C-alpha cells in the first residue's frame, strides 16, 4: 500500500514537472505574482479550502517560493560582485529586480497597494545595502563593511516596523525584524566565506539562507489573514506541500549551482556538489517518511542516476565536447526510460511508460538548457531558465501532496485507539 | 594637432587608464575568485575534473526499528511490540497491557514523520503501561531505544485529550517531514456499555536537538 502510494506520488511529481516544463512560457507571467488587487484575502472567508489563486494556501506558497528565490538570487548576485563577473552580475541584478517586483505585487495583493509600495521601497534598500556589503568585502574595506552592516540592521528594523503595522497585530512584534536580521546575516556570512575561498562554508550557508527565508513565507502570508484563514497554512497537508516545495526547489537550485561550479575550480565544485548530496539525502528521508525505507532506497538510486546524468552533461558542456554532450543526453534518455519503467512497474502499469518517459525527459531538458546557456555566457537566458525551473516546483509539490492526499490518507488508521480495559475507570481522567 | 597637445592627450589617456585600473583593481587582482565563470580553460579544468568524479549520495540505510521506550517522568520502561492496522481500519493495539507498541506502518522514531507509540491506560483490573501518560507536561523527556542500541530523545510539546469521535487523525498520522513522536492511550470517561473509554490522551513530542 505504502510503496504503491509513493510511486504514484513520484509519478505525479514527474508528470507535474513535465507539464510545468511544457507550459513554462505560457505560465511565466502568472508564476510571478497575482495581478494587483486591493482585495484583502481575509475578505474571502467563505472561499473553499482548495488552493485556487488567491486562496490563503496559494498566497503562502507564493510567498515561500519568491522569498526562497530571493535568497538564492541575492547569494549569486553578491558572489558576482566579489568575483567581478560583470556580465553575470547584470543578469543577476535583473533577476533580483524581477523577483522584487513579483514579491511587491504579491505584498500588494495581500496587504493593499500602499503596503506593496512601501515593501518594495524597503526591500530594494536592503538589496542596495547587500550589494554595498559585497562590494566592501571585495575591496577589503572594513569601514565600508561596517557601514553596510549597520545599514542592513536598520533595514531589518524598518521591515519589522512596517510589517507590524501592516499586519495589524497578526505577527509577533519581534519576529519580523528578527527574520530579516537572520537573513542578512546569512547573506553577509556566505559572501565573506566565498571571498575567502571557504566554499564549503559558503555553500552550506547558502542552503541555510534559502531554507530560512523560504520558511518566512508562511508567517508573511499569515500576517494578512484572519486567524481562521491563517490556520489553513498549519494544516498537515499544507505543511507537507510546503516542505516538499522547499526541498524540490532546493534540488533544482543546487543542481544549477553545481552545474555552474563545473566551470570553476575543484574546491568550489566539491562544495556545491556536497550540498546537492545533502539535499538528496534529506529528500530520500522525506520520501521514506511516506513510502517506507525500502522504497526510499529505490528512490535514492533512481534520483542519484538523475543527478549524476545531469552533472555528466555539465562536464561535457564545460569541456565543449559535443560528442560527450550527445552521449550524456543519450544516457539521460536511458535513465528517463528506466525510471519510467520503474515507476510504471511499481504502480502496476496503471500509468503507461511512454508519457512517463516524455515527462522525465522534459525535466532533464530544462536543466540541460540552463547549463548550455551558462556555458555560452548567455547569463540572461541561464537566469531565465533558472527562474522557470524553480517556479515549476510549486506546482510539483502541490501535485505531489495532492497525490499523497488521495492515496495515503485512506490508508491511515481510522478513529481513535481502544487502549484501555476500564479497570481503573473513574469519572474523569 | 600640436606635439604639446598630443603629449597632453597621451598623459590624459594614461591617467584615464590608471584610473580605470584602480577602480577595478581590487577585483581583478584576484581573478581566481571568479571561479564559477566560464572564462578560462585553467579555471574550468579543476571544476570539470571534480565533476567527472562526482557520485550522488547513495547507500541509504534505514533507521533501525524502535525496541524500547523510557519516560522517566512517569516511570515508564517498556519494550515495544509492532502494530499495524486492524481489519476494520482502526489501529491495532498492544496485545499486552504492560507493553507499549509502535505503529510499524508509520515512520520510525527519529526519521522524518510522526512515529506513533500506543499503550493501554489500564487493564480490566488495574493500571497499565500508559496509566500516567496524562501527567506528561511540556519539556518532559521521552527516550526511544532502537534495535542498534542507538537512542533518540524527544521532548513533550503538549498533552491533549480528544473525544474518539473527533480523533485528530491528520495531526497524529499524516506524513510530515519533521521528526516527531505521538504517544496515544485512552482517557476521559469509561463507557461500561461499550467497554471502552470515550476519549484518547495524545502526547505530542518533538525531537530533542
């Protein structure tokens, strides 16, 4: 029962990934943030619990996704400053601005247009100060570092004051500034480590920064909701969706890090790859929580082939070896076909092999396209593919949890337990 | 153009060049930092060689099953039976009054997810293994020993009583990626007509970090 459930969930994940790949361009505008509106989500008290656009769970999911993405884009932008990569930095700046615009629209949809404007002002100021910090680190300018640090602490406090007012008491007074302080500390520490060539530390902190800011998404959404609506974000299925969205988004981003680090030195690649493996380990354990240890092991093996295949392609791309690229793509196709057979077999052929194979291949194509663009120094396109690939994960997690909901829940024990004989019975325990 | 003017322009050009160098000198002095940029073959070589040797995480090892439960605060020490689902869809309960049981179709303690351990509050004649479970309070420690003798510690977050007709199935059994533990027994009023208690006592605990 559990294995069947897991496999169906995995298959759903793969299908969702492929579907997202196919509809990338069509969804591009909608994947950013909802259209600006003055309607407060709390007004939709009577809405269904489904994650339709504008629902509390959708709002939380979009905040999580955009905030997690902000952390990663900021990390890369700051490293671009330290490394003096002008072309890359321009692309990173543009991606960061696009993310800020989307976040501001989302804030406006949740808290009203005036708060959207105020948020954008605060957020952009903190990005400017992060940029200044990275610049100070790059130039070994201690005084400028201190000035930027002081400015970032002030930014955190200003953000906290803004949110406390915007949320009208729905968030703890100290939480918001603290969340942002932790975030800027992560970003400062990672760029210091990166500049000192302490790549293990830099990439580990990057992962922490992503997870920390991703998890700020739910509280930010809750601040705009009535307690009753906010409680929907704490429901177990929603928490599971959120956790998988975080891990799958992280997988996508860490693969991209490793792909790009293939073009760098050995220590940096190893540091990036270590975080890819850390994510795989956590993801495997997460799958184990749903499907049990044996199927978790099978998942890890299949996932490992997927990851190794993608990095083999990156190696070939860095080598500019067209024959090796073609061979790597062929291997990826083989992995996809075998994975499809595996999934189909596990679900007893309920799902046919052919569409499964296409779905897995479409997912691979997305990451292959990213590294091709990076190798060609078309950083704008590489960032675009990064954004699209990352945004897919929201739908993936939703589909995954939807499948789990349909298949796992009926298998859970029904009702309470009869764990008493009555020998010590008394009126009330 | 006069010779003097040419000299002046040359000096200005040199100054401009120097100024340009100085503004970007700090970064250009350390080109090795631009490690992720596909700029030079020398830089690429190291990353490519490392990538060639990359191996994904494999060799997943299942967490050993739980074999013993200790709750110092209420003097509980028990081995653990394995429990599944009964034919009617309800959770199986331990066959012995004095021994608790682990719901083996769910996560293992310490793994992501809610591990569930059940025990009887009493037998037909007196107290059973979870007789004092309702006394657990936030901060109390629960220790689970696994088959390899490793221990995982949990801390009580809250203790609640639920009518069995409103048992919080999702909160107890629904998959989560957080490592948690749920202890379940009976509580509330005993219904002599059915021979069962009307409520369940549930202890919610999180892993001790």
